[in-house]
């Protein structure tokens, strides 16, 4: 059953405090990070504000990430690929940028950040690994007797957003192309050209290879207290989702690998997301 849409209102993350967040059972889910345009469908030549968001549910907020951590912000579209990092206004109290579009077609944005260290108490780190399906890290910590040790990692972000300009026509290759992100969600079909009641296949690639065993979550961005669906990728890195053709949607996945000889961290973790959305249905006008 689809619920009524609610408007997005950023919630300042700092009002809750980092310690309060760490005390919550669902803190691991607050790692969601994504590109959120005000609209995913626009007219040719149109514009939309865009923000980089983090968290979920009542902890959703505008990301506080510093501009010098963004290593990529590329736009792919009918006119080719362009670097748009100079257009980001990170730290603004409102949107992080305004996106400008030209001819009709589909446009994909791809963002990447550099890595930064993080440390959690052992029990919190274990909860987080379980919530994100990071079984290899859980297994390694158990085998090495370090389950109760603090969890030290270097983490970075990857995010993509698919925007439709003009009416959707035949399936676009922009929707399904790989952009070379180190952890990447790649659609195998164009969600804007899918027939109703058709599965949307997605593959996950880690360092250029299909990722088996990754936990992919589908979130309705209008009601994101918890995922709508969760799938684990098969041996080819593939998962299937049935996505309603209404509302704004996010796919996300997390993966980690052990680090050896690194004084800062024992794991390198990457968070990746892909967002897309559909326009609201037009309400028929009453005839007097």
C-alpha cells in the first residue's frame, strides 16, 4: 500500500549529537548517503536544486561533508561527460548546488569522496557490520579474536542520481552505463522505460568486478524509516527489485575489505547509493 507523500525538510544532524546517535540501536542505518534533487523529472532547459543527504528517518539531514573531500562530481548525458565539482556549494544552509539541463534525455550524476578514519566501540561496530550484511568482516574479527576490539575503518562515499529531462521514451544507455566508481550500483534496465509490474535488475561492482554477497537495500525516500526491500547479490552481483512507478527511490549497498599494516584502520569501507524518482500523477480536473 502506498502512503501519502510528505515533503522533504532537512533536519540538522547536529541537534541530536553524535553520542546520542551512537546510543541508538538503529545507528548503523544512519550511514545512508545520497544525491537528492528537488525533482527527478524536468522539462528541457530546466533547473533543479540538489542536496547531498545523509541518514534516514528522523536523522535525515544535509551532509556536512567538506568540499575538499569530494574527488568526483561528474554529469553524464546527451552531450557527454562533464566535471561539475566547481558548481558544488557545500556548506550552504540550503541546497548544495543548482543543476542546469539542456536537451531532452537522461542524465546521470556520479559523486565520490576520499576516505576518512572512523572508530566505534566493539559492540557498536559489530551491530553495524550485521546491519549492513558485512559478513566477511564479522568472520575475520571472530577468527582473529578481535570481535570486542574497537572497530577502526577508513570509509568513503559513492553516489549516483538518474534524472529524466523531457518525456521518457525508449530505454536510455545513460541509465545502464558504468561510471567506474569503486563500489557501484549499475542498473540493467532503464527504470524510466520499465513497464508496470516489471522487475528492475541491478548489479553491484566492487573494484571493477561483480560483487557476490552484497546486501542491497531499496528505500522509499519519502518514508525511509526502514528499507522497503532487501536483497543479497548472487554470484554475478545481481539483485532484483519491484519498484512502484511513483515516488523517489534509493538503492544502497556497503562493502568493506581488510587492511594490512595500516596504522589508522583495520578495514576500508565504501558506501554506495543510486537514486531515481517518478513524477506525481496528474490529478484530473473536475468538469463543471
